[in-house]
C-alpha cells in the first residue's frame, strides 16, 4: 500500500513493533529517582543525608499524585461490566477513568471529546467489538489522534482482523483477559504501561467529560424530501467544490442531489439517499445541522465518502470521529480535481468510489444466516454417521499474543542458456481484466486471496507502478492501492490486503522506514505471519532490529532504478528472478483463515470440524487428500486453494524452460491460474511435433 510521508514524530514512537513499554521503560518514579542519584554521583549511600533523601522521595510521590492521567476504556456493551470493574480498580490507583461503549454516550460530540480528553486509550477487544460500527469508529479516531492504545483481548479464541487487527497490532501493549478476570498481574501490567506513556497536552477543544455529558447538544434537524442515490451536502464556504462534484456526477449520469446546509431553515435529505458525500470545511464542522446530518448517516449506517475542500485543514472536533479511517478525497479547485494522475484524476477516483458504495451489498447477517442454515444441515448429517454425540471438542485457543511465523524457503535461482530479451508493456485500467466474481458456497462475496501485496511509500509510486505492470503481464494477482483498492475505510482495506496476500513485496526506502503508516502496515504483516520479498530502492537503509528479524531469510534485491530490472542473472532478467521469488515463497505459505464471523457461527464451524474429525477416526479413513498438482492437503468438500497453468510448457531453444502463460521456469513451477485441488494422478507428456509439454491424467 502507498503510505504517505510522515508528519508526526510522535507517531513514529507509537506505531512500533508492539513493544511492551511497561517492561522496557522505567516508571515516572524510577526516572525521578535516577535523576536524583545522577545528581549526586560522588556520594555513597552512607554519605547521603538520609532525611533529605526521604523528603525528596516524599515530594516526588506527592507530585506523581498531582499528575492526572486520563484513561478511556472503550468496549462493546456486552463487556460493560468488565470495563466498569476495570475502571473502578484503575480509579483506586489514582487514574481518572471513563468508559465508552457503542451505545453511551450517544452524542457524537461527547464521544469525540472523550477520545481527545484521554491520555491513554484502552480497548476491550471481542468479536462484538470488531463487528460494531460505533466501536470501530472510536478506536479509529483514537489512532487518528495518535493516542497510546492498550489492547485487552477478551476472547482467547479470537484474533482481531481488518482495521481492528492493524490498529491493535500497533498497540503499546497487548494482554489477554482470562474469563473476564482482572487479575493482579494484569492490573499491575496495565498500571505500569499507563504510567510510562508520554502524556501530551490535550486539544484546545477538550471539555471536562462530566460537563459534556450534562450538556444537551442534540440537533433538531429538519429532514428534507430530496430523493436521490447520492447526496452532496455542504455549507457556504464549500459550495464551489460541491457544485464541481455535483456537475461531474450529473455529467456521468449519476442520480445525485445537492443541498447547501447554510441556508435558513435548511433541510437535509440524508434519510432518502444511499450514499452521503459531505464537502468538508471548518464552517461545516461548526454548523449544527451538518453534525445532525452526519449523526443521522452514522445511525442509519449510510456510506460516507468525505471530500476536504480546504488545503492544510484538519478537523479538531467531532467531525474527525466521522471520517477517522475513511479514504478522504482532497479537492480544492478545478485544477486539483482534474489534474492527471497516471490514467485517472482525483475526481475520477472519487466518482468510482461513490459508484462502488452505491452498489447493494448483502449484509453480513444475511450471509451468516445462510451459512448457519447450511452448517446445521451438515451437522445433522454428521450426527447420523457417528455412534456418540457430541464429538470430542478440540481446544482452539489462539496464540494471539505472539506473531505467526512465515515459512522460509531456499530458492534456486532461475537460469537459461540463451539470454531472454526483457520487454516492458505499459498497462492502463482498460487493459486490466476485472477478476472473476468470487462467491462462496452461499452466494455471497468472500475475501479474495492474492499472490502478492505491494507495500511502498508514496514517493516511489511511479517506479512501483511500472513493476506492478510487469507483475500483471506475468499473471501475478496483485493488491495495489492505486488501482481502486482503497474504497471505504483505509485501515480496513489495507488490513484486508495484508490478510489476503501470501507475500508482501516491500519497496524499502528511507521514507518508508520513517512513515508511521508504512511501519503499521509492515507490523501487521509480521503479526499475521506473512512472507516477504524485499526490494531495497536506496543504499544504506537502517532498519530497526524487529524489522531486520522479520525479513531475515527472505529474498532481498537491490533495485535502485527501473533499468536495473533488465540486468541478467544467469541469463534471466532481474524482474523475472524477483517474480520467481514471489511465486515460490508464496507457494510455500500455509493458508490462514480469518475468523470474521459471529460467536454463534464460530461455534457451529468448530462443531462441524470436530464432527468431521470424529467421522475420520471412527471410519479409519483420512479426512484429507493430497493434491497431485501442488502437493497440499485438502478436503473433498472445499473449493479453490490450488493453481494450474492454463498454457503449455516450452522446452526449446527460443524460450528455454518457460511456461508460456507466466514465464516461470521448471515443469513443477507453481501455477498461475486459480483452480480447485485434485487427487487425480497425472503425468507430464510431450508433444513431439512442437516440443511442448502438458499435464494429462494417467
């Protein structure tokens, strides 16, 4: 993913390798004591004035008590009792605590104020938290404001994913809550972690939460009657940009409405649209009806696609909560709207994003209802095959406090006797065939597995795009943010890219290392146990030890310019050597499923899995088969997971040892075309008339 340049030094410290700061850093008391000892280096303990020393310690303790650390505990209402118990115990330790759930406080102003008020943000993470919009909005806003986040995992068999996964992977400390029991050890770790955070001055707009909750800041909004698919709304200082967006949408035959909310007795038709496009300015944030419109959109969970119309402006109030994590479009005038960027523009990207958000999407509840129905039928079928019920239950406690480990492989560099001429072909969006619609067995969309995700810093985007084109021509399925992969929540789409990719192709540069967002992306890939292929685009790049450990044993290449990719290694161009590495490293990685389901569905999946194990034991037959194409284990009732070559293998003097479809060498090279696993025995057969080879069943 393209990460913007760093603009906040504090973020560099917070988005790190998930270090346990509470253990590695001295407490405030310890720091003060160290300063005192350093100030008297020549005095032995017997020489010091004992009363003065005790007085000094007493003063320090008093000062510590006077330093107020504000702690906000965010949770789903299911975990409210645990949160309140934790809040009470932290209050006893002289921290000032508030609890924020998905339901209370309801005011968007109060919720945003609480996050800005906090010095440390504690998140009680659970499946319910992951799946609740108002919880995710809150933790995204905490990240947006660079708050130190402490992640407390409330379920031992659940690992957060998506935006929550990537944010919690960068937490200053992560701990597991066993059976809702706030142990002394957990409380001690938590207290130490909170005490060691660098406390910054809160925003100028922060209000005492007690006074904020007492205020009645509800907006009596007049609901408009404009029926439209897309609603563009703004205030006076955003009218020019709003009109620009409105006219572009109209010219492209979109059903769009336009409302200026600055007018007296203005009405907003947010209830009657499918997607809301607010044109954001400082005055927009100060206008009550605008707040009412966005609160209504949030309540109805309407997609919000924000456009910022003022250069160098950042929300410092409630508006930041509604756009935290969103892909924000910045359009300041006609030139910035239509300035050519590759084969697109900001306005085109905005329109594409809005069109995608207009499409009807089956709800998660609908999908789960269908899967639950099917699973129950399969479980009943399993019951009839087993002598005892229920089957033995496997313990599924995940190692959620430790990182998964990717598989390292020893690569054999490709080689060829006749040098192969390297040809680059520029591609545009029109050249790229949209991937086939991928539906699960219930008819709903599913996460699409890709071979590779490109991770880079934005300064390198032109160079990266050229390599992306080469990968596309070699039938490598790539997640690349420039090509429309960043709709909606930026954290969510970036995290999904990491989760669905087998390999991260990392373009290392000094700017990449300095970008908090690139580091966050890299850190989440480590957490998920992803493999790496690294391209060093500059010399003398200094990495933190945790990053060095992550890439150790994976292929690395020095590619300081695009022309370097034409250099031949054993007669093979460097670009093909890199692509060979991407395929073979990716092929060696196990498949990790993302547990993106409700507690009920997770329980049914586990029960079905246990039943299949029991049937295998009673029947004496293996539950799994071995794929004759890729060698991996698979179940007969599962689909996908394998790859084949759609073309023949050339083994001559012109294209020596290459698959025609993707230029890989070796008859056993990993396939490039997604397909199902198979256990049919096959052999490699040569066509003597043309010298090509193909797999055929025996």
